[in-house]
C-alpha cells in the first residue's frame, strides 16, 4: 500500500456539489474514487423541509427515513463525527 503524507492526502481530497431537481448531492473524492456523501433537500415536500440533510443510500438516491439535520436552521442534532 502506498504511504501518503497528510499534506498530500489533503491536496487529493475534494468535495463537490452536484445540483439535481430535488436534491444537491455532496460528492467527496480522495483522488482515486468518488462517493456520494449526503443529499440536501432543495424544496419542501410532505416529509422534508428545504435544507434538510439526508444520508446517502446509494450514488443516486438519499435514504428517506429521516433528516439528519438542516443546514439552513443550523440543526446538526443527528450528524455524528463518524458520518451522517
């Protein structure tokens, strides 16, 4: 396995935001592979409010069981340091 310094890893790591019709997908990459990290709700609907943070169920869709927080209200109640 290749040894990489913290500085080199920080240079490789990127975060991108991809806007869709219903959600903004947060994508992170380590320079080798990309992963869908979370989804942010764009418009209010029956279950979620605009700004709600949803865990990623797959590359293309969020887990719709419950919101992990809301970026517009500053609510981080269900966001954990190990991930959402």
